[in-house]
C-alpha cells in the first residue's frame, strides 16, 4: 500500500512547513507524492507558493501533487442526503434555512470525511507516498479516534438497522422520516468506519509529532503521544522545529531564549527516546516555495530517508510465559507514557473486548484470539507500560481491582 505519513502537533509549530518539505524531498527522490491538508484554515498552498485545488490533486512540480481537502465538497458528494434531511428537520421547526444548513454539519464528521479522502487516495494506487498536514492536535486526535467511536460502535450499528426498518414501515403515516438515500449514506458511513479503523493501523501509516522547544508544546505533545499509543498508532519520529541558532551576534535578549530552549531540548530527548528526534533551526527567511522547502527538508532529515519507517516499536504487544506443567500466562502490554500521577486508568472486559479509559480518552481493544479463553488477573503500571495479566486457568485468586502503582497512577478494573 501507499506509504502514508501524518504530521500532527500544536497550532503554530510549523506542521505545514515540515509536511510540505517532506513531500518535496520525496518527490525529488522520484516518488510520486501527494501532500494533503485537512486543516480547515488551509495554508499548504501558501507554503508551496502555488494555487492548488480543493477537490482534486493539483500538479505542483514533477512527481509532486497537492490537495487542500474541502469538507463542504466532501459533504455534498458523500452525505448530501444526510445533510438535506437534517437541514429540513431544523427548517420545519422554524429555524431559517441558512442556519439549518450550518447546523446540519455534524461535529466530527468533517474530520472523518477528510480522513476518508486520504484512505481513498492511498488505496487508488496512484501514489508512492502521501503526506498529510493535519489540523492542530486536538482536532487530529478526534479525527483518529472517531472511527472507533462513531455512532456507538456495534450497538449503534444494530440500532441503525432497527431504525431503518421502523422508518420504512412508518413513513406513510408520519412526516419528517428519512428517505432511503439517508439510510444508504449513513450505512455506507458505518462501513467506512470499520475500514478507516483498520486503515489507520496499517504498517505503512505512521505519525510524526511536530513541536517547538517550549513548555506548552512539550506538554501537549506528551499528551498526544500517550493518546496515540492508546489507539495503537505508531509514532515513528518527533520533529522539533523553530530552534534558535547559537550565535554570538544575537545579543543578550536572544541568549536567554537560546538557554531556555537548550533546557527544553534536553527534556525532549529524555521524554521521547528512543523515538528518533529531528531538529530544525529557525530559518532566516520565510520558507515559502519549493526551493526553500527542499532546503528545510534536507537540513531537517540530513542523510535519513524522510519516507522510511523511522521507528517500528509498536505501542501494543503481547508477552508470553510458559512453564512446564502449568497453564499458559500472558501479559498484554500497552505503552502509555506521561500518564499523570493523579490520573486513573480504568479497565473493563466484556467478552473478547477490552475497554481502557484514560481521562477523557476511551478505547475498546479487540483482544488477540489466544486470550479469548483466558481470565484477566493482576495488572499494573510500570515504566510507562500498562501490563495486564491473562491466564489460561479459569480459577484465579481474588485480586484487588484498584491498584496504586509506584508512580502514583491508579489502575482500576471493572
């Protein structure tokens, strides 16, 4: 499948510049490359220094194409019937048509439509590589989590089928019931959610977090790193952008900021190792245009291949111990660094599914088949890894469902 690189990070850290620079390098190396922006406030065209389309890839340079995803266009071509029904429902209740149309754009679905467009392009066979420039971190995380959360999961799908049957029966007797086009579109959306969830976990897809050597971006990047690990996404690099150069002619004012950044750079190295960390100096001029972006890319990656899988340590794995004459014992391991000491990790198992709740984030993980017949035992948080024990024996000693681990983080089970 096409190599897909997703850049995410706090607003203003330079995601668009790093994304565009990566795409330029890939195209220069002979790979047919598409760079997309899913940020509603697009600036990709500004960085490239050309006008690009919002509905079809635009040729920018030999081997390089650009696209700024227009969610209004995607809405009309994928969920026009859904939007029309919701807007008419609001309008029939006295809300003016223009306001009703705006209300019909359901929160979160614009991110899903943007990600769906990435999946379509990746599966088209047209590209060797795709680089995605995302919205600021919060929206990106919602975009990545939505495939698992959309419309209530399996329960929501069952309810949808029942509702469709009731609507078909009751439509002759009641107004304001959806037409078949509505159900076809929502049913198709539910199917695409399953496809997107699998697509995001493909081995060809990785995320790279862009940050500046400052306190707030560092804190937000740590939270994003934990969240992405919870959702099984592979982060193969951390990009530190806008680093001030060490120069004698900058004066005492900049000496203070250089010293401050030096401290944060050390903290970044300690926080994210062994994930590769790439550093980019603050440019002397605005990096606009293909030549300037290529220079940024070469200064950032050096001799490294920007399209390669730079780090392949998966955030979820299974460890197994087999002792002679004893039932099998396993540990399901989730890498969750930077969990706050006061934060509670809640765990609940229902059949073959395991739900992990960390603050406001929640993920349901399908257990490996080998654990289906196992009972869940002790669990603890150690060294940034949540370890859950499973045993083939169905008889376990009673265990305390709330544990206080060494660093103060509480782990609960239901």
